[in-house]
C-alpha cells in the first residue's frame, strides 16, 4: 500500500500503479459479477467492469424502465441481462446495488442464492450497519465486502470514459474464504476507482449520510437559497443574485479548489475577496458546526436511517419526491439557473 500524509496523519491507500488492472483481471478471471439493480450505481459500475474485461452480467426486473435502460446500454437479454433470480443464481459475486429500501424488499430473494463461497458486495454500508432495521444479515459462509465510489454512478462512468477515476472506500465485513481482501481491492480497481482507502461499513454509512445531508447536498442547497433570497430582498436582479450565489461558485471557484485547495483558490481571487472570506469563515463555522453535530448524532443513533426506511418504502414515495423536486425546480432561484445555464457559450 502507498502511504499518504494528511497534515501529519499517515494513511495507507491503494493506487492503480501498485495494483494495476491486469492484477485485478487475474484475481477476478473465474468470477461472474452479477450486478443487481440498474439505478444510481448499477450502470456506471457494470459498464466500467465490462470495459475492463471482467465477466459481468446484470440482474433487473423485467418490463421495467431500468430493464429498458440496460438494453439501451448494450446488455443483451438472455446473454448478459437476466431477471434478478436468474442473475443471482449465475453470479459468484453479487453486487447488491438496489436502493436501500429496495435491498430490504429483495433481501429474502437474494439471501437464498448466497451459497457458500459466494461474495456479497455493497456500495453503501446502510443495510449491514442498520441490520436491526433492515433485516439484512448475511450467512456466515460468504464474503461480505464494500466498494463505495465517492460520487454518483454517472460521474463514475464519465470520469472512467475520460481516463480518470473517482476515489472509493473499501471495507470487509466478513471474510469467509480468506480471499475477501484481494477481491475487494480487485473490484475497487476494476470499477474504475482513482485510489482506494480503507474504512468499515459503519464509518462509511455515517460519513455518507452526514455528507449527503451536509456539505454535499443539504447544507449547500440551504446556503444557496438563503443568500439568493437575501440578495433579492435587497433589490438585486435574479441574474445578479444567481451569478453571485451559484454560477461563480460552481463554474469558477470550485474548479480552483479542486485543482489545488482552498488556500490556492483564496490566493487567486482579489484581496478584497480574500479578506472578507477569511474574516467571515469563522462566523459561518461557528453557526453551522452545532447543526453538523446534531446531524451526525441523528445519523449515529439510527434516526436518519429509520426516517429513510419509513419514507422511501412508501408506495407513493416517488410521487411525493417529484412534488418536492418540482418545488425546487419551479423556484425563482433555479429558474434563474436554468436561464443562466442556457446562456453559457459552450451550451449554445
């Protein structure tokens, strides 16, 4: 493993240089990877595996939109695309990539096909960590592993096609065969990861749920709305408010942070911007840190998991979700965003 130093904290990671694709292919040469579910992570991971020369099939419910999408993506019914139970029977590695609610519903079907020596693969620690709520308790004679790309399946695929990769965490919950470590590492490389870092199922789900509700999605959306509304209340136009709130951040500043870090971004803005950002950073941290502590506690105690299970398993969840997303989509903030995006030169 390569050693990385994070401000004095040393961490071991696996890179493509020390664990090349050829090594992953050798380890997985006798495996049949059955990807169960073709929603968020399924397409990206399965297509990347196929392009990397791994024997992979897809299991999906017939006569569904996801089945049709899989066919459109090149999976062939009866050859590489099968009904879920048939794929489960054929697979030696079961990539369980249904939604958390979907995993609960399908578990009894999956469990009966987990014969001794097979591998059960997750990309999220939810089902295992909150097993008292989900009922997902694997048999003792199978390997249980996790590869969790730190991004959407869409991004995983786009970066793979571009010759890049999203970093992924890996974990082992159960090593029944003695080969779980080499399999999880090989699969992490084969799905197109940039580098792999170790975690466990519990830490993965705690950090993931906190991030999604926090700086990755929930917090940033709330910050956008708050700043936009204050600017509009003070007479700024929609164009000005959106550009100063979202467009400049996503199109100009965040790429600078991605390149070389926050300090480098500060160093490449005006002195007025630098001074103001540094002066106000601490005030925002003080304001939101108690919220993050409350959020993490809600994740750790299982409250967030229970809410997800209760709401996501409702028959009308998709209808309610669309209503919530429509409210965001129809707001002045994001209607302004739609107009601004249409005016970007590269999108004309």
